[in-house]
């Protein structure tokens, strides 16, 4: 193949979420030249639209605070929760993830990223041996004005200085004292930033902002926006560059050390969703996630795993022209249940969102689900999924929101069998009064209770449905991104079906098959491994002899 290049770098990173930005930062740390290309008009990927947490067991922030954790406990927990789902979840890959945590945190801190520990956030199976509370970290609110002109093109979900602990306490700002205090602190933090001329961003925007500042501002790494990578360039079976469409023309970019695919999943590729998942889903990630990296990797014979899975969850059905609203903590609050099209509960509403998504798929892929709230839920708790008045109005017009004075009227409107729905609610109400959900164990786990209301006793996740008017929101199968992708080794190197390495090609994040397999061990189990393996890829490229 003719491999004359229009431009050449040591490393070319395709994608600008956590995986891509960390790979670029690692390349900088290795003294390599690097280019980042982004297919859309905004940078930051799904990471910028996320809660921004990173699940990093046995991390240096924990150690500095003398919080107990260990390599052995982390690996035991991963083996018990993730298990063996193929090469992507091998023992060696799990060890590479856990062993790479320290390098990631210390390298990011070296370049100005400020981490804090989400000290109250449990692992998603904290009662499992090796499970802990407080393994996740996040970045302190970041002043986007430090990005200069890049701030205008940064993708963001919430341009406010919100943090993880804000989210779980703010939703009960009107019902608990700690929630009220958190609301006051959040308000003063926001006003303080505005009064000092700062534009503070939290959660995912803080993470991508801090990494982007280190990469693009401090170290001058070029970022090509609206420049989709089209195909990988090869020489003798090795990847030596990538063809990028820039300003409407193909540009051939050489990569002396390697190309990193950090292109995200294929969550917004409807034909692929039907092919691999049997559903189109209602994704909440970056709309640019169309599977471009998967297509390029397939052309060079890369192996794939977990293509039938995703980071599933439940979302409120989006009205036409609006994004889906992914449900996280709201499901744990009392005075609410989720039922199927017949009016039956079918699972623990408060379980981890990926488990809930799997339950919905197993229970009825094409069915209708409803999130039913009594008056106290509506009055006491912040509903993040109902904050946009235009979307709320559209949901009412389209029958996504249904209101009724009595449960019988609600059953009529939603088409439930009256006896089935009445029995469901009566049984649930009995559990709420006793404090134990004997059907599905809602509120038994510390993870469930994290998002509950501590003023409701005896179980902070259970409150009876008995006070109207009632509100029901239609719930659909949603996701935070797809899980399947390129099979990689411990250093993020892409593999063929026979296990051989495709020289010069790396993948991280949702472009690769997840080390977390079919589960979600803790908060930030997408971004944590994406970042660690992005850095491990850069380290390997630093050791690689340039072509």
C-alpha cells in the first residue's frame, strides 16, 4: 500500500472522551507527539455527558485518606462480580486494570487534575466479598474559562459545578436536612463562581475539562474537530496511520507508534442496535457514537466480544425532539414502584441500573413499563427527568406522563388489570410498612439505601403508595453506551481472533470490549477502565520502536 502521508505524529488518537484524552495525556508524558481527531463538532464524548465518576479500586486518594482497600480485595470482588466472559474479562486484564490505577491517578495529578473521593458512594454489590464504599473518585469543579476558545466546543451535560454527592442529596433537598444543606452549598458554590467571573463545571464536564486543559492548552496537542476517521492505513498487517476526512477532503495521517481507537460505542447506530441487541434502545450517550471505530477495526481483522451487551438501564421515554432521561437514584426513593404492562412489579427497582436493564430485557423486550409515584414522591423529591417544562408538556401531550386521582383510575388509563394492579400495590405497601421487600429485596443493600430517604423508616427505599393524586411515567429500556468492541490485551493492544496482536492498533473505552463484562461493579465502571487502559496504551506506545 502507498503510505505517503500528509502529516505524521507518533500517536493518533481517534475520539476525545476520557479514553482518548487520557491516551493523549499519556503520550505527552512519554514525550511523544500526538494528534486527537474528533468526528463531531464538540469534544469530550459521552464522558462529558456523564456523572464523571471513575471507579478506581485501591487508588492513591483512598490511601492518602487511610481508607482500607487492597489489590487482593479488588481482584476478589472483580472475579466474583464480573466472572469470565472471554478474553476481555481475563484475570490478566483485571490485574492490568487494578495495577494501572495508581499510574493513572498520579499521572493525571501531575498535570493538574484534582481528584476527590466520592466517600459515600458504594460499590454496586457492596455486600459481596471485596466490596467497598468510597472507591470512586471525581474531579473538582473546573473553571471552563481556562480552556479559552475550546470552551465553546466542549460537550457538556450540566454546565454547573455539580458533584456526585450533590446529586444524591439534592434530590431530597426538600425532605431532609442534609439535602437542604447540600442545596445551600451548591447554590453558594454556583453563585461564588459567577461572582468571581468563573464558569465552573462539575461531573463529566469537569473531568474532560481538566484533561482537555492539560492536553490541548498546556501542551498544545492539536485537536481536529468535525474530522471523522474513515479507515486505518496498514503496512504488512501493521497499522501505520489513519485517513481522516477534514474540511471535506481525505487527509492521510501517519502514526509512528500507534493509533488509539477511543471512538465510543455504537449506541446511536439503530441498524446495529437491532442487529446485535434486538432493540433500538434509547441511548443517553454522545450522538456521535455510531460505531466508526468498530468498522475500521473490523477491516483489519480485529476480534470482537460482548457485542450483544450494553451499559443498560431504564429511561423515561423521551418525547419527540428531546433526549432520553436515564433513571439513576430516583428509582431508590420511597413512594414509588416500577411495573410492567400488566401492572406487576418484576424486580428490585433500586438495583444497579445495568441489572435493571437486563431484567427489563429478560422480562419483556417489547413491553411497556411504568414508574408510578404517589403524591409524596412528587412533593418531596427532585425529579431530574421532569425539570424541562417543554419536555414535560410534550410528555403529557404524548401520553408519556399519566395522572390520576386514584389507583383505580390510573389502572384504567394505563390498561392494567384492576385485580393485578391492586394486589401488586397492596403487597408492596405491606412490605413498606414492615420494612422488608420480601419479593425483590429493595433496600437490603447499601447501594439501594445510598439513594434512599433516611427520614423514611424502617426502610429508606420503601414507602407505601396510598396518597393521590398519582403520576406515572412511561419507562423504556435505555443505556449509557454499548459494551461490545475490539478485544484488547493488558496494554490495550487490539487482537485478532487467533489472539495475535495487530501491531500499531490500540482501543480503549466503549470502542473496546469491557473488562467489566456483563455487569457494573461500581460507580464509574465505564470511565475508570477507559482511562486506565487509555494510559496503558500510551505507555506501551512509549516503549514501542517507531516505524
